[in-house]
């Protein structure tokens, strides 16, 4: 089974969403990527369809944009 991927930028909205996500998805089933610290992953997030963070990319490719912390453009 492919993991879901949770992208965030470290802002308070993102950190709160990360805590919520990890409360209902086991950590071994979701990869957490902090785009503020790993700028090389911004392109991967964009290709996956992420337009803003926090966002959860499900294993089937669907993107769930959670609230609005930062635009993907702001992270480039």
C-alpha cells in the first residue's frame, strides 16, 4: 500500500493540521514533508496537485487541501 503524503510549511495552521492528521492516520501510513525545510520537495508537491499547504495527498492521488496556511507559490 502506498503511503499518503502530508505537505506543510511549519506555520501554526500546518502544525495543528499535522497533529490532527497523525491522530487518525497511523504514522507508518503517512509521510510528513515540511516544505519550509525541504525546498527540493516543493516541485514534487506541485506535480502531485498541491496548490497550498497544509495538504494531504492520498495514496489514490486525490489532494485534500486543509485550511490555508501558504500558497505553493510562496514556498518556491
